[in-house]
C-alpha cells in the first residue's frame, strides 16, 4: 500500500524527470553536467518548480511589529525611504539541485534520441559472482532461516509423535526443526566493452574544440555504460606522434606540432591486439580531430589501417570532426570517399556545442 507521503514523493520525482526531459537538449549542448557527476549520480539544477512558501496575510491584523508609526517611518539607520525601490510583487525563480542516477539519465537520453538497444557480441573475460539459493539445509545462520519450512517440519514432528492437538493447534519449533536456505556461488561471464578515445592535440585544436569533445564523450560514456556490465576506457592523444594518457591529460594537453593521424590508429590497433580480443570484447573507437592531416600519404595509410586492421575488430569506429578556424576539414571527406557504404564507420561534423545533440544521434543511432 502506497501512503500519501510516498505517493506525493513519487509524483514529485515524476515532475522532476519531466522537467529534466524538457531541458535535456540544453543539458546535452551546454555540458554543465560533467562537473556535477559523482560515482553513480548527476546533480542537475532544475528551474521552475513551485516550492511551498509563506504568504503574507492582510495588514492590520496585529502581531509582531504592530504599533505606533506611519508607513515610511524609518526604523533605524538606513537609506532614505524616498530613494528605496518599491518591493516587487512577483515570485522569484526557484532553482533546485536534484540528483538523478546515471542509469536514469541514460534512459532519458535513449528516449530523447530514440536510440536502439545495443546487442553485445561475445563474452567478456571478466566474471561476475552471484549467490543463488538452491535448496534447504538443516544448519545455517538465523538470517537465512526459512520460516515456512521450519514450521512445516515442526508440524510434521508433532503429528508423528502424537503431540499435535487439532483443537489447540499450537506449533512450537525446536532447534532440530529449524531449516535454512542453502546457496551457492555462481560465476557468470559478462558482456564487456572498451571505449578507446583518440584526439588530435596539435596547435589547431583549441580549448573550445576540446570542451566539445569532452561533452560528447560524457554522453557517449553514459549511454554505453547503461548497455554493458563493465566498460574499460582508454585515452590516446596525438600530434605527429601518439601516446596513451589518463583522462585528465587527455582533455588538457595542447601541443604545437604537426598532425599524423596514422600514429593514433597504429597505437589503437596495438592496444586492441594486446588486451582486447575482438571475439570477446565489444570495441568502440572514437577519434576527434579538426580534419587536418600532415599529408595525403598519411591519409592513405589511415585508410589502409581502417580497412585491414581496425574495422574488422570493432563494433563501431566513430570519427567526429570538430570545426576549427585553423583546420582544413579534409579528413572527413577522405573517409566518406573510401567508406561510403561501411556501416561500422560513422562520421559526424560537429560545428559547435549545439551540434552535439545531432552528433550523438549519428554515433549511437545504429545500435551497434
């Protein structure tokens, strides 16, 4: 039975979720949720929710502060009443900090973008341990005592010994009557995924471009985590050479050298071959760049690496081209020319933060 308080609480949660859904496109574009993320929750500021508040009654009803004086009489040192602004008569805007689980946020994202569920491939190398009740034991802790089976055993004993009186059906279990739930540990393989992020950090990729990458990555992480039991995340940065880094370095490094995209693709392929066999892992590779590459020869090498090495191993390879005033934007044209009908390679132009919403749909809309 749902009490009045629980019913009101559930209704309030529905209102909050409705407000978040209404403004989800704004949250996706602005990226303000990234800094509000905890382990399993995201703190979201929600406006325009009416809260209970005191309302002033009519004047001349007595009470605290009533006495001699006239309107406008100063009560103490302060501003000249003639210079004071008249009090407003409209309610202020109320902003609330509400916590939403990442799972709920992923569900909202999926509903908003109409994202299909992902069907994982293979079985990962990580097993999860679960405890399953499989029978009844004569011994065990009181926390696992099976009340129904205990009283049933006591009834059987009293009937067989002639102690049971139908006119006075009192059943008193003894220690020997006690029965306990029996359990065993079950190892279950889980579907696992790895996300490998690659980003150009040459001089043409500025702070604005990196913030776009960071925002889009947050939403991709949120969605994929809702689809898999376990996720590994790896980060690769590159200019003329590539190296693996941690998350903080990934988003805050800026170099001044040239760009060889193939260096990142080679390192990505090495990581997959060494640690993530494609038969057991669901692999997502995402590369963000402004479209500049050092030469046409290196672009040919990138195409060859994608065709022969990377695309056969990954669930999906995403290339996001972030617009920059310094970038030529040529690389996405080369990919479209060579991989026009390749479903595992998805490209997206991200001109600004407002384009993140569309880009997420392009990257995640195929459910691979």
